[in-house]
């Protein structure tokens, strides 16, 4: 149990090389590194400060961040008081001979102490028994993230320091100068984030074995959305506008309109897959960027469906006109060979015959639906059939060219309205 700085100096420097540490002769007796200062009495007050050297990466998929920090701890050990008003920086390897706090980083996934060229630790001893113990640590700490507003989100991460074995009856943690105890974080330049603000907290952790002191550094990171606007939002918006080009192409240009529709749909699908590849492990979140890409995909797919509806209506209308146009074409050919008088006479005769046939058919239908001998259920069927025909006629597109005409106005208008609601919600709510 008998260990002291002078004794170590005798072991390594030979004999009485203790003149550089005047008054250290009083430390040669009674020091035990396994017992905390004020053992059995009041708790040790440990004041801490931090320098954030860098935050190298912030991972949304793993929900953590990696930071390099300089952790400085100060406490007073009355057993190490010596005469004078000087301070001495000691060899870091003397840490093994002194009592030091058992501070650890809460929620740390992996950490290591830098050891190039030697262990990056500092021990400084003051005449009043105050010890400064500094470490250079790189740690990966978990950070719970809410990605529902990604990439317009703000994340709050923490760096928590806690005593592992000493409860609040043995150790008290405090920040050295409050918020001013943290330096370097305001100067950080991150690739995707900007540090909005940070603040320090003093708390305690309630465990089954006791209440342990805890210090918390909490900082807010706002994501820089400009990169995502150029990478995702602008291309997806341009693809939607490209799909509207088909509205200005005639319905008869089937290859052109089909090519535009299919190409924009496939391009949008590729863009959606690419935007999710970097966040493959966060599929449980419906993010803001997913909502926007889904909106764009819906408009592009809607433009393709619009052409299918318009082309189908146009085909049906041409098919309905084909029987009526057939005799006219035959009459046109016969005009070269037959006298025009015969053509007119035959046309008038066929027209009268058609009118008489139609009137008979209509009268038969009316008689059929309103006949006195018709059963009740037959009348109901006839009534429902007439109603269905009317409903179908109501939804039948009479002029397929009007579909493109209205789409030119409605598609851009609805897209602008959806964008207004989208950006207003995710930026201000």
C-alpha cells in the first residue's frame, strides 16, 4: 500500500532524484490508490469540461454518431497537497499509481483511447491537491432519431457521462463552467448537418444498485436540405413536368405518348430506389422524401393512365362511327360508275326504310317495357337496365380530345396545390 511519486522516482531515476518536486516527501506515506479521496466522509466533487474535436460521421441507418473528444476531469485529493504555488505535469504512466474516477460514456457502442505515440493522457498536479486528468477519446454513441421529416428533420443527440461504480454518496459530477464547459462544437463543419444549439444538464441515473451522477451534453443538428433538393426534389419535379408533354401530342401518336409515359415511370422508379438505398435499414419510417416521391410517381402514373383512357374512348368512338361511314364510302365509289339520280333514289329509299325500322324497334321496346302482360320482375329488370344505360352514357366521354384539354390545366394545378400543402406541413409543423 505504500506508493508515492518519490518512490517511483527512486525506482526509475535512481536514488534521490526528488529535487524537481519540492515537498513531495509528505506524499510517501499513507496514500492508497484504491481508496477515493475523503474515504468514509463527504463525496468527491469532480468537475468536467469537454472539447469536441470532431464529429466524423452521423449514421441514420445505425442511428449513431462518432466523435473525438477531449475529456478533462478535475478533483481535489488532500493526500496530494504539497508546499508551494506551482503545478507539475507528470508522466501519464503515473495514472496507474493514482486514484481516478471511473467515468464512462453512456450508450457508447465502441470507444478507444488514442495511444500514438503514447497513451493520450495528461496528469497535472497542483499544490492544493487538485488533479487535472485529461483524455483523448474517440467514441461511437447511439442517437435515437426520428426520420419522419427526413430530409427536413432536426435531430437531438446526447453525450452522457456517468460514474460506473460510485454512487452519489461517493462522487458528485458537475460541469466546470456550465455551458461554457463545452468548446469546439460551435466550430464544427459537418457534411449534412448544422449545429443549431447545445446545452449542458446535470442529472442522475436511478439503478437497482443506487443513484449515480450523470452529466449530459445535448445538441441539436439540423440537416442541410439543399443537397436533397438538388439530388432528389428537382429531378422528380422535372420528371412530373416531362410527363405533361404528352398532353400536347395528338391521340393518334401512340408510340410517342407511350414512350414518354413508360420512360418517366421507369425513371421515377429508379429515383425512388436510389433515394432509399442509403437508408435501407430504416424502412419502418415513412419519411418526407418518400411522401414527395410517392406524390410525383402518382402524377406520372396518372398521366399515363390519362392517355390510356383518352385513347380507349377515341377508339370506341371510331368503332361506333365505322358502320355509318361504311355505306358512305361505298356510295362514293359507285358515283364514278352510276348515275347520281339512282344514288339519290336509293339513298332516300334506304333512309326511309331505316327510319321505319327504328320507329318499329323503339315502339317494340316501349311496348316491351310497358306491356300490360309483362310480369313485375320483368318490369323491374327493364327499368334497371334503362337506368344503367343512362349512367353509362353519363360517364361516357363524348369528345376524347377534351381529356387532354382539361388535363393540361388540372394536372399542373393539382400538383402546385399538393406542393404548397407538402412544404407548408413539413417546414412549419
